[in-house]
C-alpha cells in the first residue's frame, strides 16, 4: 500500500500519472470511477495510436501505389509495353533502382529502427575491440606525452543521438547562463529594461538559420588559428542564442513583477541587494523562470536539428540530412525513425523540466 | 513602570494639547500627500497633525478611501511624503527601516520559506551580531507567543490565513521595532479568528509595550485595543477629525470591556462620527 502510494506520487509528479492507474488494473484494486479514468487515460490514447498507425499504413500504401502506377505508365508511354512489364516486375521485386521512393510504411520504419540498432551494436562492438587493441599502445603514448589514438569510425545512430543531446545541453546551459542573470538585471532596473528592450524585440524573432550564420561568421574568425573542428562550438552557441529569449523575457518579467508586499517586506527589513535578490526576488520569480527554461529547452531541441544540418555538426540533424542525400533503399524509413526519436526525446526533455520545476517551485499548482 | 508614566501623563499634557517632546514617539507635522492623477493633482491628506506617545496603542478609523493606508505607508517610509514631516523620537525619518515594523493586511510571508525562516529573515537582519542559536531562540520565542510552536518548519504556503497572520505578528515583534504599524491586519479573517488574533496581539503587546498604530474598520476592535482612537475626516484633504481616549485599564479582557459602562458611550461616539 505504502509502496503504491509513493509510486502514484512519483508518477503523478513527473506527469505520467496514468502509469499508476495501469498498475492498479493489474493489482486488481480498481473501482468504477477509476475504470473510467483508466479508459480515458490509457485505452483512448492506445486506440488513437493504433488508428494513427493504420491511417499511416494506408496512406503510405496509397502513395506507393500512385508512384508505382506512374512509373509503369511512364515506361509504357516512353518505351512501350515491354519496358512497362519490366518496370512492373522490377517494382514487385523491390529492387532499389526502380522502387518507388515515397513515405515508408510503419513496418518499414520498424525494420529500419531494428537495423539501426543492429548497426549500433556492430559499431559498439567494433569500438570496444578497437579500444582493447589500442589500450596498451595508448598508455605508452600518454606516458610519452603523445595524444591517444581515438576511434574515428562512422558514428552509429545512437552515437548521433548522444551527440545531439550533448549539443542541446551545451546550448541550453549557455542560454541559461546568459539569460537568467541578464533577465534578473533587466527585471530589477527600469533603466536597463529600456536599454535592452529594443534589443530583445529585434533579436527575438530572428530565425535559427540567421543566428547560425552570425555565429559562424564570428566563431570562424575567432578560431581561425586553431585547427580544431569548430562545428560543435558553432552549433551549440547558435542553439543557445536562438533559444535563450523565452528565458530572458520570462526572467525579466518574473523579477519585475514580484509581489509588492514582498518588496515592501524587504524594504522594511532593509535587506541588502544580495539578500533581496536571493531571498526574495529569485525564489518568487522561480516559477516564471522555469516556464521560460522549459520553453528554451524545447526550442533548443527544435532548432538543433536545423542547425546541426547547417553546421555539418554530427548529430540527429546531420543524420537526417545525410540519409536524405544518400537515397538508399531505407533512407526514408530511417528519416522517419529519426523523426520519432526526435519527438520522443523532446517530450522526455519537457517532462524532465517539468519534474525539476515541480521540485524546486513553492507553487505546487500543476504547471503545464 | 507603566503607572508612573500614566501619572506623569496627566500632569504633563499641556494646554494646547501637545505632549512634551521627550514623551513623543511618533510625530506627524503638517503632513501632506498629493497623488498626481490624469485629472490633476489629488490632495489626499493636508495639514495632518498627530502625536503618538511612547508605549501607546492608537487605532485609526475613517471612511474607506480617506487616506489611512496612505498615512501609514508614509510613516513606514514606503510612500514618499509631499509636505510636512514625520519624526520618530524627534528624528525625521528617511525611507523605510526596521525601527518601524509593519504588519500588512495580507500576511505577506514568503510562501517558499517556513514559518521560522520568515521570522528569521527579519531577526537575522536586525541582530547581525547575535549567534545563530540566539537568533533562532528569538524567532522561536515569538512564534511560541503567537501559538505556533508546532509549526516552526511548516511552509508558509501550507498555513491557513489566520496562522500566516500569526507569523506576521511574530515577525513584526521579533525585530523589536520602536513603532509597530498595522494596516487592517485582521481585515481578511473570519470573526472568530479575528477575535483570537486580537487576543494574541494584545497579549504580546502588553508584554512588549511597543508603540502601535493600527488601522481598522471595526469599531469594537478599535475600542478594545486602543489607548486612543483617532478618527480621520473623509477625503480629499483628510485630517484628524477627533480623538477619543479609551480609559479602560490594562490588561483588558474582552468580557470586562464589553461589560464596562463606558463601552457604549465610546461606541456611540465613534459611530456618530462615522455617520456624519
Ligand atoms: N498610488 C496612488 N495613486 C493615486 N491615487 C491613489 C494612490 N493610492 C491611493 N490613492 C487614492 O488615495 C485615496 C486614499 O487611499 P488609501 O488607500 O490611503 O485609503 P484608505 O483610507 O486606506 O482606504 P481603505 O479604508 O479602503 O483601505 C483613495 O481615494 C485612493 O484612490
Ligand atoms: Mg487602506
């Protein structure tokens, strides 16, 4: 009982409350009202997922047929019946050269997902073997003051995910370190507010692509005499600059709209500025700051894909781009896999922020 | 101690109604407040004169909007004055400070802090040289005084309105101000809780004798707590209309006050003033 209570609390806390209802279903302690909730919270989403997959399947099939028909038709008008028959046979055999290149079906995507995992396992094994092989050598090189030999093989899909996460967290951290302090200063001082207002209004709507180009111009020159790969630096800075605005605006707003009574208390007690900021202003604007950070993280994740693609920085964005360019048999399916992975990770990041927000915030009313 | 002062008071009140300066804690002289509005200046208070003695409890009544909050926030230093002067113990005030504690209408506790932390926020500020243990003791002492010995570590946001206002009272007394300013502190509470808090307030006050100025809309509350009830005229250009001395002896109980022959005389006086 106690355990189920804590589980319920935890799952509710991280916004996955329906999980505990599922658990109740299996343990058998469920009444009518709960059952209705269960229906609404689990059966309905499940049904809608199935419906979605069904529609997708049919849509993909229709698109496939349309393209196949078009190809056969074209062969017929261009080259005659024999060519059309050959085309039909070729399409039926699933050969890459003539296969319709359109929206992949759910099962193709699932297969690609499995093949990406297999590929990852192979690369991981390869990496481990490489490490083992070079372990002794590297030790010696380090002892001699030389750089270690590192694995330079192709990154697997899972590696790309982690690189993307690394970039997004670096960008997010940058956004946090710039936007929160700046937002506090702007919120505290009407002078700074009017000094920065135009700046915020103008730069906030600038598109990620332009930010990327701007950062590229600057970083390229700054790192001109270093031969390191600057693509990671450029992409995380661009991500940070694109995504920091929500936090900046929300922090400034939170800080400038602290309850007048709290400020009066601080004045009556003659709190110093440090005390005033850390004991009164910041805690009271924390909910708004976190709302901003939550938006920042989701924007960061969203623009990351585009920026990685532009910066040619390894990660999911580049993965998608390369698959698109490469046009192999299952490229489209892999792109869809990446799409789902991007979406799911975005969702999880959002939940993570919500959890932290609930944890630090005094205001326990459900934040969305 | 208090009897000596009372004896003294009867002798020293001079003919023009002013107290000798060494007895005055709070002195408002020709106080004026103007709020600029789109339709021109609005003069809320003008030529307002009021002296409050040491260890006196004064309540202020007046019609809504006459400028009571304005006056109190100017005394607190939270609202700039447009003319005249305010002095505490003969020294003109400059901005807000912990020598004038305030209990606001809303409890205004920091909801993310515990009851104890809220009280400590002030105590730490006012007694920077005391040890941590001493400061904790001070804060806990006042929380006990308001009946919150079981709620030291409860978050302010988890306390009821009445309990929050108790913390507000503890916080205000714990910084040992020279003057305590209260702006309808019990206005938001139900009448039962209000009675309880009045008792708590007057009990602590009997012990600490901190000069207090309290705004209230409740005539019975005004009589029960005060040495003098100050009546303000209606605005604009509000000033002090009348002052009523309440001569019940302290410590008072609600019962003894209600049963006192003068009670209805006082009450009638105040209500007559307000109905004009
Ligand atoms: N910042 C302000 N700017 C302009 N006018 C104001 C401002 N604050 C108060 N006033 C006006 O000054 C007058 C006095 O306000 P105040 O709040 O002091 O009244 P009050 O006696 O405390 O009323 P209540 O009993 O309702 O609390 C009111 O008419 C109010 O509208
Ligand atoms: Mg008022």
